[in-house]
C-alpha cells in the first residue's frame, strides 16, 4: 500500500509529466487558456492513462516484445476512441474547444512512455497507481497553467470574475502559454535548488 | 557529398510538387464573377448596362450553389465608369471556399431587355490551394500558433544540421501519409461507414510510413540516420502527423487540398525548427540564469517566436 501512495506522489510532483519530464507539452500550452479546458483534458488523459496501463499490465505476457510499440498504440487508440465518444455527451461545450486534443491523446508521449517503462513490467495494481499518479500529475500541470493564464489573461478563474482591471491579453495568446510554462519550469528548478542545493538538468523534452 | 545530393533531391521533389499544384487550374464557366473581399463580388457584363437598373440591389439574386433557397441579401450595387462591371456588396461575410451563383434579372442594356443572366462565382482551385498552403505554413503555423509537435520541436532544435534533416524527413512523411490517410478514409472508412475508427487507422498508417522512412534512410544516408537517432521513430508520437489527417477529414478536403495541407504543415514545421535551432545555437554562448538553463529558456524563446508569428495573422493574398 505504501508503495502505491509513493507511486501516486511520484507522478504528481517529483516526476511531474509536464514540468519535470517535459513530456506532452503540446496540450499543456494549447488548451490551457482556461482552467475548465485544462480540467477536461486532464480528466480525459487520466482515463486513457489508467485504462491503457491496466490493459497492458494484464496482457503484458501475451504481447511480443518486438511488436510492443504498435500494440501499445492500438491499445491507447482504443481507449481514446472510447473517451472521444463519451466526452461530447457529458460536456459538449468544453469538448468543442478541446476536441482536436482529445483525439491527439493517442500521440501523447507521456502515455506510451509509462506503458513502456512501467506497465509492461509490473502487475496490475502498481500499474494502476502509476497510471493514476501520472494522470493526476498531468491534470495538476494543466490546471496550474490554466489557472495562471486565465487569471492574468482575463481576470477570471473558472469563469468567475476576480479582477476587474484590464487583463494582460498576452497571457491567453499563443505566446503566453510558452512563457508561463517556461517560468513554471524555472520555478520548479529553483525550488529544487533551494531544497537540495543543486540545479537539476531538465528533461529531454520527450 | 551524398548528403547534399539527397537534400537537393528532396528539395527538387518539393518544388516539383508545388509547381504541379499551382498548375491545377479550374476550368471557368463562360460568365463568371470573382470575390473581391469576403463581403464583395464583382461581375462583368459583355455589353454596357443601364445605370438605374444596375444600381438596384433587388435585381440580383445571390445564393450558394448547394442551397439555392437561401438567398444572400445584397446590400448595395455599384457600377463602374465603363458601365460593364458591377460590384455587389454584402453585409455578412461570404464563405469563400464554396461556390456562389449570381442571377441578374431583366438585364437592361441601352434600353434593350437582355433577359436573365447567370454568373458563377468561385475561387479557382489554385487560389484555394495557395491559401491552404500559406495558412498551414505561416498564418496558422502548427508549432507557434497551434502548439503541435512541441516534443520534437524542443528535442531536435539544438543543432541547425539535425533540424534541417528532421524538417525534410518530416515533410516527406507528412505528405505521403496525408495522401494515404485521405485515400483510406475516402475509399475504405467512408464506404464502410467506419468513421469512428479513423484515429486507429491514421496512427497505423503513419507508423508504417515512419518505419519505411527509417529503413530507407538507414541505407541511403546513414550519417543523417545516426544524427536523427531516436527522433526519427518518435515522429510517430508527433502530434502534427496525426493532427493533419484529422484536420483534413474535419474540413472535408479533397486529395489536392490534403496534400497541400500536409506540405504546408511539413514546411511550416521545418521553418520553425530551423529558426529555433539558429537561436539555440547562439543561446549556448549566452549567460542564462542557472534555473532557466535548458528547456525553460527554450520555452521563453519559443514564446517570442510565437509573438512574431502573430504578425502573419492578417496575411491574406486572395
């Protein structure tokens, strides 16, 4: 049980997929113009990550190592197709904004890398928690970025008005996404530097 | 030497494709008008028409060819000095990618009644293709305004040399997979009504092409193969390569439009990679704050590029 909690925590902060591993950056910049979009895509990713991790963990002894990558891609594409049919029913408005990216979950590097590095070697239960942890970490990254951009860009959070001064328009422009992620990454590095005394080398961007 | 020859061959291929595309012209109907802006249509008559007739908006019926029942209201009509060209102004923007028909009722020419004349207004195929190409390449650059393919973008843009190689490889894979995805979707998925399987089919097609490219490059240009290394295989996980077929399907593009979108996406990605690699080579010599070293500063630079690409947003040729 202890290990499972550690796996969850690991995905959330120490190996946060967006800010530490620097995997799947595209959605992190693209859909985070508001918290709501980020939340929606984050939940979709959790769904796909958990179910694909579990599927691969169950069938890992049947998948031949040489065809593992195509097999993983098919598993992911299957679950993405499922979520792509569920989401428009639950929340059609938000789905319209994140539609392309929900379909593109297939090619998110974070999911396939977790299948390759973790779920293909470990049994069902740890794989479930690893998938959940990574998904939560991804959700966390999206929500934080979305909150910062929505707050500064429109003066609102979750659509509720907080500031009524003129908004900083650049934050919701494409450029703002890049800036915010860059600064959050630097902040993560700085915090780690304060705690451990050395500056980590950031992830390989894949 | 071999490397230069290969890249020249790719370049020639690209140019040849571009020329073929821009030559695909659309056979024009006998009497046709043209879009001036998105709220204006220009039609021209063979003989001078009467001023009072031409300036009456109710003499014109304008509708999209696909649904003739929905008339587009004409706001005003102006006649030029030679009395042969009429500019029709509309309140709402027209859909420039579809075909419109303009009917002129009871045309009066120097007192003579000429009856009804019909004009079809449509962008030529070459215009549409060029618009798509420019759109995918610059205005909606996939990296800087649609934020796709960032993983590879940040991974490969450290050196100019690899970025050029990656750009070319990517463009080739992109165009080929756009063609095959279009064919598969039109002739297999649509025919069997299996549209919901498109994600799985497209990613499979892309994976096959990347594997083929991997095998070919290993033999033809081992140097470049070594340089690209793991990123070649990772093209599979590049969002752009899946996004383009999906966008093509969603916008209902035909074969040539799909190819153009693929080409534009590939070239746009190559431009972004090259620009970024130029800056990052210089960045290595700069004194960057320690916590910003590596990816964080790359993101900030990408943000500046994105700002610069905003300047393209007003660009339109037609």
